[in-house]
């Protein structure tokens, strides 16, 4: 009825090139701690708004509420870890002898 034919890899001569917009988006971005806190605040406000709308009985999906809450939680945990590293670095610098 149907037959399977093996795939020949000899036809592949080169890999596709990436678009420049993708490559430029992969460049490292320099974020300040204030940027992290502002993003954390925005995610927290978004999660709070969704929870309040859901509690008020508006037509909002439960999974949207949960995803917003989880995003806010992860953002907060990231900010706390960055703060911990900053404090640890500061303490290590103050312990250095000149």
C-alpha cells in the first residue's frame, strides 16, 4: 500500500541563515535593578487586577489568573535572588583588606 523511503541527508548543503532581527534580539541587554523592580511591580499589578476581576465574577479564565500570578511570583523570586547576590558582593568587598 504505502512504502517508506529513507531520507537522504546529502541534499542538505547548508543550514538556513538567521534573520537579523532574531540575532539582534539575542544580544545581551543591560538591566538595572530598578528595571527589575519596575517589571516586578507591573507583573504584580497585572496579577492583582486579574484576581480582582475574577473574584468580581467577570469573564476571565482561571488559567489566565494563575499564569499571571505565577509570572509575578517568579519575577519576585528573581528580584530577591538578584538582591541577595548584590548584598553578598557588597559584603565580600567590605571584607577585603586594602
